[in-house]
């Protein structure tokens, strides 16, 4: 058993030894790009990094993400934009009409559920889903009115 344990430790040391002995190089090419490698090869301008230094494997971004819009970027003409705004208004008004009808239907359903059947009152927890539906439609109507009000 002792021999098996010794062989196992020796084989583990043989496998991990070369990995720990690898050297990490930081190399810069002619264009100034930095590369990290464990094989120096024929690369010039390489420095050896010590194991104590943390090395990031991420490179810096290449371009500025907040670059200004190019001058030749496609633009929409005033008449086309006005037509788009008109289409948007029509769509929002249709959505508002549909949502208003849904709100009216939800209010009728809630009123029917609130009406006592056979002299018994309804439990508040039973009415909660109907009240939630009415509130949802009310919020949608308000949001659509606000959106229509923001149009130019």
C-alpha cells in the first residue's frame, strides 16, 4: 500500500512539475500589440513575468464605442419623419381605443362580481383578480394618453 501511494505521488509530481516550471512571457509586436505566451519562440521585445504578478487575459477595446455619428449616416427627411409621426399617432390612438374598451369590460365584470348573489357578499380575496385587471387597464390607458401627449 505504501509503494502504491509513493508511485501515485511521484506520478503526480511528474505531471505538475513541468506545468509549474513554465515561464510566462509578455511580448510586444511591431504594431505595439501585447501578447502573453508561455513560448517565447522567435518573438522579440519579450519580458519574463513572475508568477506573483496577476495577468489579465482580456485585451483593451480597439475603438471608442462613443464615437460620433459619421456625417454620411442615413438621415430621414422632414416629410418622411412627419409621416412616421402621424402613423405612430394613429397606432397609439387605436391602442388607446382598444384599451379603453377593455377597461370598460373589466369594470362591468368587476361590478357583476361585486353584486351580492342571493343576499351574500363576496369575499374581498375573491374580487382581487378583477380589481387587479381594472387597475392594469387604467394604468395602460394613462400610459397611452401620456405617450400621445408627448407626440409633436
